[in-house]
């Protein structure tokens, strides 16, 4: 897709490294890890299914994040065009 793809994937140096520091996010990730650990203890044979689940969730989230990222830029461009137009 060009510049949007480059910006999103960090190929053009538009963004620096940033870690998510939101306490709600950190708490949620901690709960997810604890839940996964509990599931693995209760059902030792599900490692493969959990790995597939993680892979598919990661792919779906990556696609959704990119689409939201691109939509934000499109909205910004539309606002700029409207402001410059009339």
C-alpha cells in the first residue's frame, strides 16, 4: 500500500520504539498469562491447540490494527482536504 504500509511496519523511521505502559493493558496481559498457565495445568494435552489459538489471534489482531491505523490516516487526510477545500 506504499507509505502507510511502511509507516505501520516501521520501515521508514516514522515512529520510535514504544512500549505499552497502560496499567489496564498490563493487568489484562497478566490475567491472560495466569489463565493460560491454569489451563495448561488442568489440561496438559492442549499446548498445540493453545499455540494455534495464539497464532490465529495474533494474525487477526495484526490485520485489525493495520486497518484501524490506515483508517485513522484516511480520516485525517479527509479532514485536511475539507479544511483546504472551501
